[in-house]
C-alpha cells in the first residue's frame, strides 16, 4: 500500500525546505551568539536585508583582460599573466593536496576567487606597484595569496586583509587562509572581524591606500559601505575591484562617486561579474613614492 498522498495533494502539504532547516539554522545562530555576540548581531541583519537586494543589468566587458588593462592604461596582451597562471596552478595543486576543493561553492555557500578577479588583482599589483593594499573577505585566501605573490615579485608593498570567518559555520574556520603559506606572511596583516567593525579604523590608520579589493559579504548594503569607505581613502590613480557585482550597489556607487573610469567584467568562468573603478586616472603615473608599510596595531 502506498502511504504517500497523490502528487496533486502532496505538493500542498509538503513542508518547505526552509521550514525543515529552521531548527538547524536556529542552533547555528544561537551558537554564534554565544561565541561572538557582537559580530553575530552585526552579521544577522545583513543576511535578512539581502532580501531587498535586486539584480540589475550591466553592460559587461566579456574579455576582462583587455578591458581591465584599458582601465589602467596599459596594452594587452599582458606579459604578466604568465606569472599569474603559474601562481594560480600552484594554489590549485596545494589546496588539492590538503584535501580541499577549489572553485565555486567550495567554502560553504561561498566560493574561492575566480581567475578573472584574481588575474585583475595580480595585474593591478604588478603594473601599478601599490605599497598599501586592503582587501575584505579572505575565506581560504586565494585572492590574498595572489596579491601577496605579486607584492613579493615587486619586492615592495603590504596587504591588509579584513575577514570574519563564517559565523554560522565554525566547522569551516580551520580552512581560513589555507592558500597562504607561512613564507608569505611577511607582507601580510590579517585583521579578524567584519568590515563594519574593522574597516574604518584600518583606513584611518593607513590614511591612504593604493588598491582595494571587496570580496566579503555581497549584500548591497555592505558593498555600498565598503566601496564608499575605501574610495575616500583611495589615492588618485588607485584602483578598486569589487567581486560578485550583480545587485544595485556598484551602479549606485558609480553614480555617486563618479570614478574617472569604471567597468563591469565577466568572470573567467562566465558565471558572475566583477567591477573595477579607477580614481582620477593619470596615465603618466606608473609608480609613486613608497610609503611605510608597517602594520598598524588593531
């Protein structure tokens, strides 16, 4: 005897998946509140307000390489990509050796950096030779590793990375920055916490930055906060990279900040998009005087 009701009735009495998962979600939130109440109370509203985000249509540059090099005023093809491809392959090999998958949706519901965003970050560092780089969002540290390798090749510069390990998935915390070997920590300062708590103080201490990479929580509210904060500290000629541009925030930012040039580029795997903007471009400026890169006390 079939104990299941007919399909026409079953679809009305089926318990929605979200309802089924509600007890588990509640336990995760409760555990996070006990572990880190301040960050959890900052994070939870972002997750809820994400429901107000909306997808918008962008004019997309399908070839990120030529488009991004046009933005920074340099020719394409780029000879620096050979070095990037070597580093990219090393990251994949090392993560695989640690038993970690590499790519989309491999860090909970989040993803490792795409080769498009990472390649743009590599070329920005190698060509513009920044001394002060700030990124938000580390996860397993793929973009962090790419930037650090580029800074090492430049023999100058320092990276500050703000990251809040997934508050509702502590089982992933041991994977944080697993792509960054100890030998690359000399040019790196890891700042644990959300950008809401850590970014303003960091920017105030650094005063001016050369390159900013957003790859943390991709809610429109959080993205606007980070872009506006970083843009105020970005030097003339500096570059901002914004991963996962799909909601209204990047369009709103461009409309109010009026960067000299901005664009939305297709990710290397064709799945998502990332934004790029440059502040007050001076194409005659290829380098700038080095500034102290000592890590601030946070």
